C-alpha cells in the first residue's frame, strides 16, 4: 500500500513539475500549485531519502508461504528523475496536441545522479535518424525536464550502457548537456 501511495505522490509531483516547467510566465495559479507541491510529504522520508519496506517470498518450501521484509533507501530525486524519463517515453496525453520526443519502443535501462549529472541509460530503440529540429526537441525535452529537479544541472545520455556520439545524427551528446549546452552541441 505504501508503495502505491509513494508512486501516486511521485506521479503527481512529476505532472505538476512538468506543467509548471512548460510555462515561462508564472501566473498566480502556478505559484499556488508550486506551493502545494512543496508541502507534500512522503511517508518515511528524510531529506532526500525515502525508506521503503519491500516484501519478498522467503518460503523454505512450497508447502508454507512466508514473506519477509527488506528495507531499501531510495533517493527521491533519482526516483523522480526516473519517473520523468518514463513519462517522456510514454509521450504526451492522448488529447494533447504535443508530439512524442522518443520512440515508444524505447526503454529506460537505468537512471542515476552523481555530481549534479543525471545518467540516463536508454535502450537502442532511442537511436533513430531524426531531422535536426526533431533531435533538438528530443534533447531539450529530456534535459529541460530533468533539470527542473534541483539536484540535476546536466544530463548524460547512454545507450545500452555505452557512450554514444549522437541520437539522431545532428547533435554531439558525447558529453553531459545542460540547458545552455544543446545549441553548442549541434554538429557542424
């Protein structure tokens, strides 16, 4: 039950964060929503860590079922970052006029944050030939969405755990990218 509550709260946080990040002009309603989000408190959380209780099968034989608890400490920003990327892969809502930025077959293999850099490890389906504008939209969507989190300043995209030079053939992604780096990363 706690897991679902945390997932629901994190999903709400992502939705509100993405909604707020899409609007440069801050109106009164946006400011009120941001204040509400800041007041949300996750259960069993301290600072940037969530303490989860996961239950697994601990049966010794097939006749008697037993489960046992295993505690996990998860960083909030890594959980939110992972959810942001999953939502980008899922694409915009059905009634939206927005366009997806990643192929729907793309999978997120791993996500981590170290030294203010988010490491996004995607499956090979993320690589496809794109127009320069489409690739720029893809990179900006990923980088701008993730850098809404305070612990992320740059994003490094990996494919199948390997460094790659480009996603669509037009931009150099061999180094971590921040919001201002994307324009300079365009292949000449």
